[in-house]
């Protein structure tokens, strides 16, 4: 795909990307939708390239016999303070009257920390949604399903933001390039296999394939009207948690 833009990619953990955007570093950045609530003075969300859908949310896991109620006051690992996963966990805990001691970790450290007894439970994301049982853990609560049932909307996990100062023309070109890249990757799945395997945390081909199938959805090509409502609803919750105002801010490119 041809584009007049030059991209210089940097790979990092999702919470590290949230922090980079908060510090005003990259022109284009993949962030947690929860983190985006505090970025909208400088950035705008584009309508493609995100992770959103049904059955894709983070999962609270622990040892056999554990319950959410038993986590009141307990140490629970989270994959970053500004992640959508942590926002959902906090909202659910508030509804259930549970107050855990949240411990921030890089997402791939969560399950080992449960095994070692460093924490009593943890919120897993990415491939952890598919592999926690292989690590001897059980699902205590599907946080994505909790959101879907309580809001009647898909769960918006991550989104791509672009710096507003680049202007509408460049922002539009970024969006076009991202959308066409997704289309090409879906039509030519073998083209990116070597790159994916080189950078994947989980090396099992079946898990990699399931990860892509789960998190790259039609919403990744365009969020659509339902996606707009889902993102707006989650941003409202995140803004209340962070004490920021969204009123009057343009959320999406082309809006």
C-alpha cells in the first residue's frame, strides 16, 4: 500500500504506550481506550485499528475456589493503572462493594505472580484470556462480559490516537493507511506471519491465530455507530475516574 507518510514503529507494553502518549511523545499511538480520556486535548481517535468486540474483554483469574468477594483487601495484579482492564475491574469492584489492593505489573507477569503467591488474583489481557487454564488458574469473572451485560455494548479495549496538530489531511491519511493495512493483512494472512512470530509473547500458532481472530474484528476496520456509542460510554466512565472533562471535545477523526 502506498502512502506519502513515513512510519517509524516502536513496540512497547500497553501501559508504556499509555504513558508515552500522556507525555506527548508519539504522533500516532495505540492506547487503552480508558487512557484516551485524558489525552483528548492533544489527540483524536481514528475510526480504525482498534480492538473492540464481544467476548474480547479482560478476565479476572485466580486459584480454584476463589471469588471476587474474597478479594476485599487482597492483593490483585493489574496490567497497568490506565488500562481499560483496570477501569473495568475497578467499576465492577465498586458495584460489588469490594476494595482490593491493586498491584501494577506488566501483563505477562500477572499469572506468574499468582502462582508465586505474590498476589491472590490478577486481571489478564491479550493471550492470557486463552491460556490461563493451562497455568492452573480459573476464571473468577469475565470483565468484558460484565460490561456487555451491564451496558449492552461491545467492549472497546484499545484505539489508535493521532496528534490533533497534524491537521485533518494528515490524520485522514493515517486513518486510510491503517485501514488499508488491516485489509491487506486479512486478505494475505501469511504476509505478516514472520513478524508476528518474532514479536509474539505466545509462540503457539493456534493461540496466535485465535488472538488475531478474537481481537481483529470488523470494528477494527471501522468502529461504526455501535462502536462510537461503546467508546463514548467507556470514555465517560474513564473521565469520571480521572477527573477530566470531555464536554465539547471532538472524539473521533472526521467528526
